[in-house]
C-alpha cells in the first residue's frame, strides 16, 4: 500500500494459491494514525516533532490526543491547532506561561488542566466548544464560539473579538469582564452568566440577547454573592404599556439573600426601544417577583445618562427577578404594582423633619413579616435601601439618615403581599 490513509486501517491476510491448493496466512493488523495524532513517545512537550504523527501542529492541523500514550501533551509556550479532540482516558495540560491557540472546534472527553495557562479561540468562522474549565480564555477570532457544554473561567475572560453564544449552557466567571458589540456573551437560550463573589467593587457582566445587541449590566455592593445574569429581547411578563419600554428583559438572581441595596446599572442602545418609548426621557425600572411588578425608582423615574449607543440607568435594590425599563407609566399601573398590604397598620417617622443624623421609624403590624425598604429622593432616585424582619405589633427602630443631603425624601416598603404606606420626610 502506497501513501497509506486512515481508511486503510484493518485486518489483512495473504492468500497463496498453487496447483497443490490454497494457503491463508495468519491475520496482520494495520493501524494508521491520522496525521497530527499525539504519539507521546519522546516527552510531554507539545512542540517536539517526534511526539506527533506528522509534525508539530499548525493552525490548519486537526489534533487528536488518544489515551494510552507513554507521555501526555503539555503546552508550555505558544502552540496552535485547528480542531482539538481529547479522547476519553487522555489528558491535555496548558501550563503556566503556555498558550494554546485553537482555530477550529474543541471537544474533550478526557481531562484538561489549564488553570494557570491561556486558551485562545481565534477562528475565522464560528467554533464549537465543548465543556471547558480554564484559568484564562481569550476570545480573538472573527467567528466567535458556540458552547456545547458549560464553560468556567477562574482567572480572566478576555473579550477582544468574537462573541460567546451560550444556548442552554452556563458561563461562570470571576471579576469584571469588559465587552462590546463586537465581543460579548449572547444569552440566547436558557443559559446564563454566573459572576462569582461580587463585593463592593463594580463588576461588568457583558451580556446581549444576540450578536448585534449589547445590553451589559454593572453590579456593585454585591455582598459576596454569586449573581446569575441573562438578558432577552421582549418584555416578559407583560407590563402596563410595553410600547413605552426598552424591548429587553434582564433577569438577575443572587445566590444568597442580601441585607442592603445592591447597585445595578442597565445599558441599552436607543434603537432597542419599542414604538412609543423615548430613550432619553425619565425611566422607571420594574422588577417582577413572580406575581407583581414592583417599580423601584420612585414616582419621578430616573433620567438616563450616556450616549445613544450606551444609555444607562442605575438603581439600588434588594428586589431581584425579571427586570424591565420603561418611560414613567409604562410599568406602573394599579394592576402592575402591589396594593397596600392590609397587615401593615401604620408607618411613622418620629420626627419626620430630621434635623441631624437619625430618626425613629415606628412600624405597626398585624402579623410578622419581612419588609424591603427604599428611600427615594425628590427626583425619584433610590438613595438608600434596606430590609428588616418584623414581629407582630409595634416596632421602633432608629433609622440613620446622616449620609443624606438636605431635601425632601420618600420611604416606600414592599412585602410579599403588597406595599407599605408611602412616608414623606424632610432632611435638614
């Protein structure tokens, strides 16, 4: 057989026929390794030619790492391949200081160890990537990648160019991840981004519902929780007047309950609006608790900041769930916000003209409950948020308002059944 191909693999016999009969040899097995199959006969060094069937892989090489070789490959410098397949029982290591550039698809049925190395996806066309766990992942290709399994990045996800499409898979990251329209995380299915251990510092979560849309969120004062984030096109559940809304629904969920307000900034492009929305006018932010829409921005709404391609609205909240942004009145209707909770007999500030740093909030309840409170200024901005579990009866608690500037404020509260009476006060 000349120029042997992988299709020539198989069992062979030799049959000799003569005047005295026929003789068949014993079976000989021919195994033909595909070009760029790892042999690992010399060492674990990826860049040693003798370790490969063929030569050291290039950006056009389809690499297979089989099990049972004397050495398993380790990438210690910059190495390249097109498609990379790690078979069951095999392993691949990308060591500290090493970088593996992949220009095609990645599939792993074995073990990948890359907690200290870099894996870069650099394909010109879309790449399919199976379940992967790495220290640093670099996106720098024109085609982007589509996940075929969950992705976890423990050190840094670098979005230079190309999107990551989640589908039904999750992407777990740590720390801030700057993105852009040309390179972000597409939450087009049931999959979400999970951002671990968000504390006081601002963390960017660069999501969008499709390749052309960028709708990131920025979270700070996360109190150490992990936040699951996704965004979708459309308004779900429906609101009072969807035509006045930005045509997006963000869903944000912390892994644990929070004791104080979490600051969240939502971003949209002016072209993401529905027919009657004015992207620069005052906006109200609504959060759905599974039953009702709770407007968390006060009666006056919030004036967006930023440019036409990066308009931003910031709130402070302890309420989480599907979230929408609309011009004032788009969310807020008597059918869209909770009614007064009849188990709240009264809420009073003593005094309600606060001259100094504190006042006493008196709450009278007919039954025990948790109330989520927000302090809103005259422009509708949430300036303070907190939650408290109450017993039935009268509770007096000191409310520290020393950090507020002078002016008129409103305190609103929300329970699982409705809202508390609105309380107005003046800070001197």
